[in-house]
C-alpha cells in the first residue's frame, strides 16, 4: 500500500547570521489507518516536523508527498486547498473563535472548502458534535464550555471536511487527565473505526503508548 503521507530528506533551516536547523534530513512514511506518535525533548523539532508534514511551512530542502502527489511546486492557494481537503489540525490551544458558537466553529472549514450547501454543512456540524458527546452544546460559545469540551469541538472542526490525515500538536497539553483520556480514545477510534491516519506530537507517554508507531526526535533527527 502506498503511503498517504511521505517525507523525503526533509530539512528546515531558518536563515540568519547563524542559521538554525529545526528538522534535519528526515525520511518518513505514514500509511492509511496508522497512528503515529512523535516524541522527543523540547526543542527537538517535533512541532516543526508536524508543520512541514501538514503543509503549514515549506522545507528548505527535501519533499512532502500527499497520496504520492509532490507538493513543492504548489503555490500558496493550492497548498491551502490541499490542506482543507486532506488534513485536519488539532493544537494544544483549541483556537476556537470566541465570538462564534461551537457549531459555527465546526462549520468554518466546510464553508471555506465550499463542497456543501448551508443545510448540509449545518447538519454535518451537528452530527460531528453529537458523535463527540456534545449534543445540545452547539449553540454555546467557547467560554461556556469546559477545556475538554472545547478540545472536542476543535476535533470536530478538524474532522469537518472528512480529512484522511489528522495532525495534532500536544492536543492534551492543557487538559486534565480525564479529558486527556477521552481525547486519546477519540484518536484511537478515528484510526481503528474510520481508517484515518493520525500523527500526534506529544510529551504524554500514555498517548504515545497507544500509537501504532513512535517516532523519536533529537536535535531535528529521527533516533532509534
């Protein structure tokens, strides 16, 4: 089976009087329905790698392929379209828009992609919230939700466009242990029941332990 996401000799260096290399010569293949945890000490390049894999940043050298499609030659609009269609992002801070309801936050990626009309996208947003245990909470503003609920809204938003790949950067970093366990279970469900690929950057050893594979970074390089 071909990889759904692939990094080839991926390097990211910040230019300057003293250049700083964040990610160094990384080769990585992620297959459909695989759960990968990326671990390593602070400053090891974990988030930088995730941003490169998710097309939120461009490498200094090397390549990222999505479904065998090279991305290096894509312009900014094409990159944005590819992200919207194929990726869902979950971050440590939920980044929900505070002036919009939970339901409206989940609708935003669908409105950007433009595949569904108003009734269909509203129905899908409600369905996602219900599936994540948030039925009856769609009309609430983020400030009216608990931390765990806000993160579940963020996961619903990440799933809105039915992406093949979920990228999560320290998604449980601000959660209590019970909420963190619920997020772990959600990611495992997405892999096992929906055949999605999930890549999670984490310091949480419990989350890393439930992944199918663990990638450990030190100084921007994969180590054994």
